[in-house]
């Protein structure tokens, strides 16, 4: 566990500070709670470097021209997608804090972990082996449990849930979305099963807000104005991955998005209360206006106590 914690410290340090010499690393390390009075020797650092390359989704490389160590992710594995890299690296951080987290559990309040994670491994195996999956699936809308035979396409997390995009084996209903938390008795099929559609995850979710998907609507440009201190929150936690800040003043900023508006999108905009205004398109602005007017009716009525 000590080696894991020290390697995580080195990864974090190089992520924050960029390329560093071993001396510069030790200058910071001496103030770390992990330091036991001694510097990290070159031989020890080499062992940590090798362990990081074998264990983590990244590696440390020495640049002989600058005499510094640089952190890189395994691009051959992760490509240009930062989300999987960040997700897996965060898992190591959680593992590294397990002992102290349990010791001080009365001082930690966490939001719920994504549900359905226990079924992720089986679905990934099905994708890897080109198999289908069988499960009993509970439908919220129908309030029924139905046996499903599915051909997996993609996995996605959204609002603390794992979702599977899959094709029913009869191919008649196209691609559908299933919540992993509602799957029971999941297992792989014996026979190989491959999707009939060649769509990629990037293509399927193009312009989607969360797991909402529409074949009938194309993504469009939406502009919103955010006021005062709320601008910093929107910058730090973008409303959508397509977010771009296109105009900035001391009092407000305008952000642009490329997406298909949906219920969850409007709900997210309302979360920002009076500190956010939709500028265009007009029908999105009108939808927000109509929703607010309906809410106003509730609060304009005197309720009996």
C-alpha cells in the first residue's frame, strides 16, 4: 500500500507541476505526509517508475535533453479520450485511501457510487468475446420483469448510473438503452452475436445530453448567458461536453453548446435558477419561459396553512 500511495503522489505531482527533475520532485516530497525523512533515491524512483508503467494508465518518461521526468498516458490504449483515463486513475486513488477512509468514515460524506457496476465486467466480456447477454430486466414504465437477449453496443455512466446501449436479438426494435441496475441473472450467450449496426459510441451520442437519444433531431447551436459568480461554476463544471465560452465581460459570459434539447437539459438549466438565461434558439428560450410561468402559478396561489 505504501508503494501505491507514493506512486499516486508522483503521478499527481507531475500532473500538477509538469516536467520535473528528481531534485525538484524531492523538494516537494519532503513536505509530503508520505515522507519518512529520506529523499527518494534514483534507484527507488526507477522502481516506482516501472511500477507506474505496469500498473497505472500512464507512465513516466525521462527527457535527457532537459534532465526532467514527464508524465504521459498510454495513448495507444486511451487515444484522445480523457474520460476513461481519468475514471481508471480515480479508481486507484480510491484504493489508495481505503485504509484512512475506513478509519475516519464518520468524517466522510459521499454521494452514491454509480449503480449497476457489478454487471459492467460481464458486459465488457460480452463485447470482448462478441457474445450476447441474457438477463431479467425490470421496466419502470410497464412495471414488469422481462427476459431479454441483448447484443451490447456501448456502456455509459450518467447521473450515478451505468447504462448499456444494446440491440434486442430480434433486430426489430433498433437500439435501446438499458439501466444496469435493473438487470438480474445476467450471463453471456454461448453463441457469438454481433451488432447489425456499425454506429460508433461517438456517433450515437453525438449531441446527446446524457443518455437521451433521438434519431429524429439533429444537434443544433444553443447559446446561454450566465451571470456573475455562476460563470465560474459553469466553467469548472461544464453543462455539456460541447461547451465553449464565446463572450466574456466582468458581469456575464455567453456559452455555446451543440446538442439536442431534451427534458434533462432543461432541468439542468433550471438548476442554475435566475443566474442563467437562454438566448437562442427562440423555441428553447420559450420552453424555459413557459416552464417558469407554470412554476409561477404555483407560487402565486395563496396556500392555506
